[in-house]
C-alpha cells in the first residue's frame, strides 16, 4: 500500500486543471517517471514556486473543482510519481477523482467550511497530514496545533486505495 501521510502543499485556488497539473506537451512521454519533473510546471499561483514547493510534499490541499479539464490519467500519474498520494479538496472533476482512486490514491472531499478551517489554521505552517484509512480520519500536525478531521469515502473507493488501484484489485479478485 502507498504511503498516505506527509508534508502538505497548500494550493489556495479553485479550478486547478489537468493542464496545470501536467502540461499537455508532456503527454508523449511513455513512462510515469518521465512526468516527474513537470508536475505543476504551468501552475500560476501567487507565492508558488514550482522549483521549491513540490519537493518532499506528499499531500495537496486545495479548493474546489480540482482536476478539471481533460480526462487523461497522466495528471494523477504525475502526482503519484512525485510521491503525492493524497489530494484533499472541496470537490473534483468527476473523471479526475475516479482516476485517482483507480490509481490507488486518495481524492478526499471535504465541505468548504472544513477546507476553510484547514487553510486558516495551517496554511503558512509546516504541516503534516496522515490518513487513518480504517477510521476515516485526517490527522493534522503542525508546530503548535493538531487536529483530527473526519471524512467519508465509498467502500469500493477505499478498497481500491487499499489494493493499490484497479490493477491490484483485479489481481486479487479475478
């Protein structure tokens, strides 16, 4: 099973699309590993520095409609190959969300109020999050603060995560 904990990259913007996650000019690459250096290369966000901000982060927290745009699975692959296996947002584009689960990764949806609280409390601090899969809890830790926040996920999506995605699930069940 993948690691579902680590340092947080806060991306405080709605509608981050798949071309910003992995620009279309790199879709000719034939391995996931080849996508690694290009994650979020075209993202425009005040204070975001792609050369510094991705390194060592394992969780992305963002706003609504993350992964809008095309339905390519390269966007989750680019996150995965960079060690990011959890994205927490208000909402996702439907196909992006399912591609995350199909790859054995978490696309956790939280209500706007919880996302606002997380940004107000933790953005700007070095923050780590751990996902307690069995109890449906996000465990937040920063220098002077900690929280647990509940989330819900469908049982089949949780099974896909535990099995490492569709391939792992199919290997075990078919």
